[in-house]
C-alpha cells in the first residue's frame, strides 16, 4: 500500500490582495524599498517611521524587570498549586450497623442532603464538644 503524494499544483491559490492604491502588497513593498524608505509604509516620513533606540542600560533594566515579573508569576502559580493541594480530603471507612445506616439514609433523603455531609457535621460537632 503506497501513499499518494500531494503536489502544490493540486491546490488553488487566491489572487494577491490589493491595497488602497490599487497595487498589490508585493508591489508596495518593492516600491517602498526602492524609494529608500527603509520598510516604512508609503506616505509616512522616514523620521516618524523609526522608533527611538533604547540604550544598553535601559534594555538591561527592562529585561531585569521582565525577569522579575516572570519569577513573581511563577512563584504565585506555585503557591496557588500548593494551596490547592492542601484541600485534599481524607477518607475514613466506618463500619455502621444496619439500623444506623438506615437511619442515616432516611435522614439524608428527607433533608435532601448527602450522607457524607451529615457524617462530617456529626463528627465536627462531636470534636468541638470534646475540645478538639
């Protein structure tokens, strides 16, 4: 079983998009390069198209600031994950007598509450009453 090869000729190509002046974008790029505009869009002066260069000290300061912000973001994410990990629940297996289980199921059904919520509340009340 051999795979069919796909050639570029099998794909249809859309015509190039034209700018407002009626020239294609590649024509605009060629004309701006030949005019010595250094990549600036047509109709804008060369001085307005260039951005001011930052000094070496300013670049280092920006890089240090960016690195500090990234480290702070990583630290906050780590703390968030750590806090999320602390909310882990622990499960306890408790053997119940059939009569107690039936009463628990009936109370949960009548009050539209889960059995685990009733057990957690009962354990919490017991521990508080005994000073724990």
